[in-house]
């Protein structure tokens, strides 16, 4: 597996696959076609179906700036390799194509061609971990007497903790900015941000209820900032970026865990997210929201379980439950915006992750379905889901009444 730094990235919302990925692709294509007079970009499948709501056209235009850009929307064509296909064409002054590039935004802000993943140069490339499945990892750490975070530390380079510290600082900053925000979220749904209101109201609740109410406010804070195109940390995607930070912020503020402990929990969370990315997908366009919010719920559940002293078996059980009970979760956002049901869904997943932690801590860690099996099942379920429910805004909640 590759570095967990690919799971955590600072970027701008609202979508890692529909905004961050296309922007990076545009920048890369512009750098290799400086002689072009103008550009034509054709968006296929999910990128075309929900691209306007996700600001895909704005991101691409910005990446190819200052030259003229023509965007073509072909939601009726889905490329076999991945639903998020983009054809970049560089044109000369006579309108002739002088270069072209078919590339795919495969989730988490990353790009691939049919030949393989496109190096982005922001993290070390290539294999970092000698194991690809949780079964292999658990057998190794049991033999060596390691915890999950120690295994991550062993495999990553010396910049790991500096990197995770930077990610954690940005997560906290995003929440704190979101808690102060009070505005109508851009996009046309006239949805008003709720994090500030919920945070204020939570202060009047009894302690037992206040704790859960604050988790909701924290998750809304990040998700609403993401929906407005604000600065967030993918965990593992933009659309699911509110789950893990909300849980970690809650555990720091309400349970007194240190930044160092939280960064170790982030290492473990990143490891489980990496196993999902390697063996299935974190792309909503490929497998529905089970791949995004489901994966984020896994990461939050294992992070909290580790912080409360869970054994490797209990942590793996928490991860399995978190994905199992998100299986089949569809991605059908209204108007292609990362708002409904996405924002509320992040808050619900954060609460679910904390409940799963309690369930796992009450157990001895033994269970029948393995994490690896549920990840494989998520991939198969995503394959079987109709395209209507995979980030196209053509089915489910997105349908007009």
C-alpha cells in the first residue's frame, strides 16, 4: 500500500473527486501544453451529471487560466474505466487539437489513466506498506507486538508526525471557523448553515445530551465549510470530511485527549482508510456514499476505539461494524450539491462512530465477519448499485416529487 498521507490532504471543497481532482488535472495539462491557444474539456458520466453543483467547471477553468476554456457536458456517456472521466484537448489558433489527455478523477483528489495512477508529486510515490489487507497487518503486528499506530510509524518516513500535526491543526481550524459562521450556503438550495446555532443551543442542554449535540455541531461546521468551498482536510474525501474531525475534536475537548494521542489515532484511522482505498474505493461516483461516509465512519470509529484503549481486535471489530452498517448507502445529492443529504449524513456518521466504539469496547473483539470481507462486500455492493445512486443526482432523494 501507499502512504497514508494520500488519505489526508488539505484542499478546498466541495468535492475531492469533482473539484480537487479536476483542478489538479487542469493544472497538469496546462503545464505540458503552454503553447495552446485555448482548451476544450469534455466531462463524462458523474462529472457531467453533478459537475455544475460541485463547481467542476470553475475548478477546471481556474486550473487552465488565463486561457479560454470550453466545457462540454456528456452525462450520457460513462467511460468503462471510471465514472469520473475528463478529456482535455489543447487547441491552437486554427482550432486544431495539438494534444489531448483522457484522465479520471478516482476519489480523494487523486487521478488515474487507464495505465495507472497519476503521480501528483505531493507525497512519496510507490509502495510504503508491505501488506495490503488487514488480515496481513494484524498477523504482523501480533507477531511483532506492535500497535496499529506503531506499525504506521514503522512503515512511513520521518515526516509522518509533522504531516499529521499539520492535518490536525487544519481540522481544528476548519471546525472553529465553521462554528462562527452563519450564512446561507452557496448553491441555490437556500440552505442555511446550522453549526453556529447548534453549538449555541448545545450549551443549554444537560451534560449527557450536550456531548452528543456538540458532536453534531462540530461535524456540521466542517461539512458546511466544505459545501461553501472552504479549506478542509480530506478524511478520506471532501464530502465525508466532517466525520473524523468532529469525533477527534469532541474527544479532545470533552475527554481531554492530547494532540499527540489524537495524531496517533489519526495514523490508525489513515491505515484503515488506506486498506479501503487499496482494496475497494473511496469514490462516491464509483460505489455510492458507502465508499465516502462509510469509510469516514470507519476511520472515526477506529480512532475513538484506540483512544479509549481498544485492543487491535476491538479496533478491527469497530472498523468492520462501521462499514457493515453503511453498506448500500447511496449517493444521490440534490442538484448535484454536497449539501443534502451530505451535511446531515456527516453528523449522523460521527454519532454512529462513537456508538460503535462503545459497542466494540464492551466486546472481547471476537466476531464473525472480518474487516477485509466487509470491504470486499462494499466494493461488490457498489458495483451492483445502479448508476442512479452513485453521484449522478438522477435518482433517490434527488428526484423531483
